[in-house]
């Protein structure tokens, strides 16, 4: 599937601008989403909203320092959670987990924000509207609650993610809690 997408991408670059290139672009978008299967792609505004939420001023300097250090993992985790349409999408985070876990489709209701929505358009990511309840229960632990809102139905859910810094300084996902 990836090779097909790459070939079609090359063909679309060689086409003159116009209706043919636009049609091929739409086909490429659909193929890319089908190839991912359990997740969709965030819009530029949604990616910016995640960055803005992580840029929010932290009152606790230790939390601010940890957020800066763990930022790439925080962004990746939030993007994955907000865009997952089924729990197997969370398997893409396994290399960044303290204890990797295999998520099956039946986990969707519990671990994927869209799984708790009835009317959200599953072809779109949820918006990350706020990060809160930051905690440092230990020197090497960082916990945050993410608040997600559907841009199509306005349904809202939240989910806590706990991160742990290893002795070498690398941050890993300790746990992804059940959506509420």
C-alpha cells in the first residue's frame, strides 16, 4: 500500500496544476487514511492547538522543565490519542512505553477518546482543548490530563497519561488511563 501511495504521489507531482492533480490529491488522502486504518490525520489547526496547550505557562518550574524535556513524546501521544479511531492505533506508541501493551479493537471504548463519543465524525481528529491537572507524584514521574472535544458534535472526554523518566534521561509512557 505504501508503494502505491508513493507512486501516485510521484505521478501527482508530474501532473500540471488543475482538476486532475486535485482529484489525485483527494485519492492520495483517502489511501493514506485507509493505510493507517485505526487513525486519521490531524489538521494544521489541531497540531497547532496541541503545541499551544504544551506552551501554556506552568506554575511549577519542575513541571515546566519536565514538559520541555518530554515535549516530543507528549506531542506524539496527544496526536495519537486525539486521532485514533480504534485502540490498535495506540500500538504505535509501544516503543515509547515503559511496558509495551497490545491494544485490541475491543479496548477502543476504554482507551480511545473517540470510542466514548456517539456522534463524533470519526473521519476527523478530536480537538485537544486543554491540558490540566499536571502532577509530579515523584521526581521522575509526570502526569497530565488531556481534555478532548469533538469539532463535529461537541462531545467531550478527558484522559490521563502518566510519563516516567528513565535513569538515562529518556521519557517513556508509564500508563494511558481509561477515558472518562
